């Protein structure tokens, strides 16, 4: 459980750095990373990308991919909503 939170924190922070240039804060980074792990797992499974056997680094990559997609979708929705 603590390992998943730690990987979620790193993945969320990486997504924030990649998309926004900085992180979102510890709690939001963890949330982005954990939700991103679910999204990343679904995306990589749909693309038939093997993720088993890569350990913590594979989980981090999967969570980061999902978190980047999640942050991108959030930015897309926010930018298209009327002000």
C-alpha cells in the first residue's frame, strides 16, 4: 500500500512536470498517480503492451502515462468550458 502511494506520488509529480511544468501538491499528485495507474493499465492493456515483469519501474511508467493522459484531459475540458 505504501509502495503504491509512493509510486502514485512520483507518477503524479512527473505528470505535473511534463504537462504543467511543476507538480500540483502532494495530495493531488498522489491522487493523479493512483488514478493514472488505473488509466495507464487500461491504455497499455488495450494496446497489448506487456507490463508484467518490469517491477516498480514498469508500474511507475504505466501510472505516469495514465496521469499524463488524465491531466491532458482535464486541461482540455477546462479550456473548452465557457468562461
